[in-house]
């Protein structure tokens, strides 16, 4: 199972889409999908490639940091 | 002609015996999306025929806007994998090739209400306090 889907099961705030890029070319262009898998986070940051669950989760959490630490 | 070959059907049936609770595939289609839309619908319907615990609910994206909004669906074909609870798991497009295996895994995990993640990662995920939307782009290889 895609890690993103597994992640979504653990927290109601998380939703995970698996998108067939050739069927949604406009979206693929918008998110600059040149290689797959490409994981786009909240429509902005992105992680390319597949990796073990711990590394993937840490990489995702890292992209959230600025928002969570905005007050300090 | 069926999209799922007989020899594959046997293997899929076997795999789906790992299911515990019933799972529903909420599928959104639209007649305008002929190239892939029809195949995607046929695939989920054939798949649902391989387990008593798996059902498909088909909605028309254009005519059933309210249901589409309820599930946050903004493009089709789309498939929601859920049990009594909607975990936020969506597939957009035809889940063929490797993504078909991903779909089977999602069905089994949702059926068991268990992500199968390591405990340490489950804990990290439980601490997320802001909305997180993951869009994983794939190709049918």
C-alpha cells in the first residue's frame, strides 16, 4: 500500500490521493511531475521517489515545520 | 471482455480473504471521460465481484455534485476506499498495473482498520495538528 494512504489512516487531518498522472496531465504539469512517484504536500512542497516509511514521514513533517513553528 | 483475467482473479480472491470488515469502493464517473472513465468503472466493478466483503457504489460526478463535494472529489474517475469510516483514501484515474496492487493493499488495510505502520510512525502521525494533503503522482508501469 502506498505510504501516503497508510499515513492517512492514522490521522483524520490527513488525506491521501493516488493520482494517475497521464490521465490528469494539467495537474502533472502544474505540480511539475517529471519523475514518479512524486508526493506533493498541501499543494506546494514535493518529495520525489519512494523511501522507507520513517524517512518519508520525516521528510513530510519537515515541510510542515515552518507553519507549525511560525510563532517561534 | 473482462479486464481482470481468470488467472489473476484467483490470486486476487485469495488476497482479499485477508479482509475482515466490509469495504465500500465509492466510485465517481462521468460519461464525458470516455477514454479512461469507463475502464476504471469496469475494473472496480469486476474487483468487487471477487469478494463478498467488497461492494461498489457508483456515482455520476456531473449529476451528483453533493456526494462528490461530501467526499472532496474534484476530478474523475475517482475511487474512495472506505469501511464504516472514511480515512481520506482516494484513487484518481484507472488503478492499473502496480497501482492495482496498491488498491488491493488499501482495501485490505482499510478492511482491517490497520495501517500496518510501525508504532513509532503511528505516534508521530497522531501528533499532526494541521490539515495534511498528500497527492502522490504515479504512472501505469
